[in-house]
C-alpha cells in the first residue's frame, strides 16, 4: 500500500482517467459577495444548521421532533462529526453520569442504537470507553435516527452533504442574517469519487464558486421559510461547525487559543494570551490485526515526522495496549492480557483499532507560522474577510502536514524502533497490522484517513456584556475545575491581588465575608461545586483534558516539546452546566452557537468538547429556537434580565426538562457540596 498521497496525475493513471483531469473584534457589517452566476437552487427552512457533527445532528434531531423544517449542511458526506467523519468513535464519558444514563434523550437513543446493531454496546472491546464502534456504522445509525425523528415529529430535514457556506447576507440594521450562500460539490465527470483525496487537497476548491477539473459546483441560497406567525425573527442560523467557522465569517467577537492569566484563568500559561496555541488536531485512521506479517512501503515524508512519535509514558509502551485502547471492532474475544497494570482482552486477527494518540497522530502546531485555526488578523491579511474571499478559515498547509503526520504514525507503529520521549530500546516493530483504506472501510476514504480531522478546539465566541461580565460572558476555568488552588504553584505564580480575587471567587457560601475581608484568605473554604447558572439549558462533565500545542515550529522538529505550563489546568471537574448566555453571540440576534465554539475559555473548552456535551448543547439550541419562533421572543431576551429569571427562560428550561434533556445534574444546589461520586 502506498504511503504518499497520490498526485492528480497518479489518480488518472490509477483509475485510467484522461489527463485533462489535471487541466475578528470588529462590529462592521460584512459585505455579501456576488456569486459568478445566479444560484442554482433556493432552499427555505426555519432553522439552518451549519455543520453536521454531533451538535448539529442533535439540533436537527430535536428540531425535527418539534415539527420544524431544518436545513443542515456538512462539508463531508457523513453526519456525526466526532463519531463518524472524524473517526473518534469511542464515547468519552464519566462513570457516575454513565451509570445513571444521565444524558440528553437523543444521546441515549444513539447509544441504544449502537447496542441494538451489534448486540453489545462495546463491539470493539476497547478499554478507554464502554462503547467503541465503527465510524461508518455511526453515520448510518445517526442517519436512521434523524429520519425516525423526522417521521415521529412530522418535521422536514433537508440534508446537504459536501456543502460549505461561502457568504452571509444581513438585514439593513445588520443584526440578523437574512440568507446564506452555499456551495455544494460533487466529482467532475470522469474523475474519482469523493473521499479519494484527503481534505487538504480539495478544501480550497470546495470553497470556490467556479467549477474545476476536479469538482462540479452547485450554488445554493438558503432563505427563511415563510413563518407560521410573525415574530422578531423569521428563522435562525446555528453554527455547529467544528472550528467556529461561521462566527469568523460573520465576524462576531471571538477568541482563539490561550487566554491571559487572570483570577478566572489562574492556570493560564500566558500573561497576555496566545491565539496561535490551540489544542492539537488529529487525523484518525483504522488498522486491522493480521495473522501474518505484512510488508510496508516507507512514506516519502516519514523522516520528517519520525522524531516526534512516542508511547509517551513507560506504562503505555506496548503496541497491543495502544491497539486495544480504542479498538472499534473485535469479532473474537481474546484471552485476558495486560501491560503496566492495564487489562484488556488479547488482540486477535480481524480486530480493528482506531488510532488517536497524543504523541502519535496528534498534530500540534502552536506558532503564527503553522497554526491551523486562523485568527481574525490572519483572515484579514489573507483576504478571507474580503468580498468573496472566504475559504473556510483554516491553514491548508497545516492540514496537509497533519495528514502526513498521521500516516507516518502508522508506519512507526509497525516498523519503528525509536521513541522521542522514552529513548532507545523501548519500541519494537510489529508488522502484523494492515492500514485500512477504501470507500467501504471504517473511515470511508480511499486514503484511509478520517474525512475531517478531530478538532478539539476552534474559535470561541465572546458572549454579550452583562452584569459580572463587562467584557462579555465566558465560562471560565474557575467555573468548573476541581483543582486544589491551595497548591503552592498558585501562591507563588499569581500576583497577590490576583490570588486574593481568585479565592473570593471560590468562596461559595462565604463569598460576602470573603469579599469584605472578614475571613482571611487562608481560612476561606473552597466551594466544591461548579458555578450554578440561572440560565442553564444543558449539562456537561468531563475532565479538563489537554493535547497542548508544541513550543517550536514545526511541531515535529527533533527535540521539540510541549509549550511550558500548558497542562497546569488539567484535571478533574465538577458536574457542569451549559448556560444559554454562552450560546448567544454579540451583534447578531437570530444566530446561535452550538458545539465547541460556545463562550468558554481555553481551559474550560478542554472539558466542554466531548460527545455528550455536543449533544446537550445541540438539543439546547433546538429548544431555544423552537421557543423563540413559537413565542415571538429573541434568545438574548431570555437572558437579558439576569440574574433575575423571566417567564420565557423558565418556560424554555421546563420544556427541556420535560423532553428528557437535563439542564442540571441531580441535587444541584449551592448547599450540596458533596460531588465526590461524580469525580
């Protein structure tokens, strides 16, 4: 099997095709570009969901159950994001929450569908999760789930795969989106099927209006459906993309990367912040255990990336351990096996594993030369915020290197004898694995990589200014972390006044006395719960889990290291909530954010990114829009009276609860300080 990406000419030879195949915080109102021709199709809907990942799917699911008409676009041809097109089909869950199945109803429904399909919840017998499965199957299961919701709720789903948003139009006041122009692509005649090339080779073409030798384009215009009754907004647009793409295109205020050190972000590794250091992204791939040794062709680019790869820690230095960590299919249960105190069933021929490893196929750029998520300044400098210039907001070259890096990791796993972190004499070759490729393979691609990289962190909106949040609302590290802030690190590294403010904010029931100085700092009792939000519309719990950027350019450089201090905030969290304020951007009133781009800090985002969170925030977005359309109220009006509640907010929360979409964990109260079982 080849390990270098075929050139277009190679594809022509391979498939006997003709050689002709070669042939951010501004408040201005963006100008809509004019396509080179009239749109080919106009599509109307009540809700435009941009991004078909888990958050987008959850938004569509609940909206369909409410009888709404939903348009959903997705850059790939699979729905599900993390569990399908990004290949991370191993559910990240906390034990207590899982034991109670305390999840949104749609997330529980999906888990049930997995179990029904395979006859077991964990067909891969992985040990990182209680459920690991094939990405290809996840797409099919979730598609069936959406169609069932469409029938049950009598809603309408208009699904647009292989589609990107190119431009937005606004009303005269500039506070509502009135239409969106999209480009849907398909293979040009006599060219390979989609998913033949990795994303980096087609992404810029996909965002270009003109047909190309590779892609044929259809221009779509999404507009509001005639509303059932007049209201302040005719429709709603939801950014459920993986990178916060539409918040960048709409140019609403947002942040990227590390936040400055502050009382709310006491673990930040930067005094001033760093927009280029986001969490690493990962192209996943699948590999199969074979009965006999295999032969491999060394990738052309392998020597560039080989100095990076590692098992990371001695207790992980075993190929079978890495294989079973995220094993997604195991037709035969092997004998008990273990390494370093970790137990699993032995690997047997036919087993399939998905790889997603920090010192493996994670790609972790962190400088202005190679960051993946372009900042507003970079977007402006490269013309992407100019009329007609939008190309998705990512650095294509970094995507390409991430793809090469991932394929190189497989070659290291099966043939490598070096280890960048553990030294020589640790890594042994194991050539009994096959790299899986093909349109019917687990990843559904000819090249074998996931259709889209697993994105841990993208752009994050800054919510609207309000009481206690003069610069704009954000969920912070202090709101969710269970860290011991008595640790000497914080006393020694925070300025004295910042350290004092930190503890007044952690004081809980002693808050007033702490603020007034009645209680000395060293005697303040640290609250042992997360922040309780009066506008909570969903739930989330996971550890603050970092895959930090690397210190130097390029990430794979020999001897490179993680940026110093970036793991300081890592650790357990308390059960947390999703406040509606975190989903409402500035400037635009009919625009909501679902997924990882809600208003969180860099540290908090490391916990607000897993599967069940994405579903919960998507369900919240759907319910919010349904209430907004039915009751003639704008989402920001539901939180404008905070800290006092209002009837519409209470109505929304009641509806979510009655639908089986929790907004708080059991016994959430300022008086409940016992959350040890949830940690």
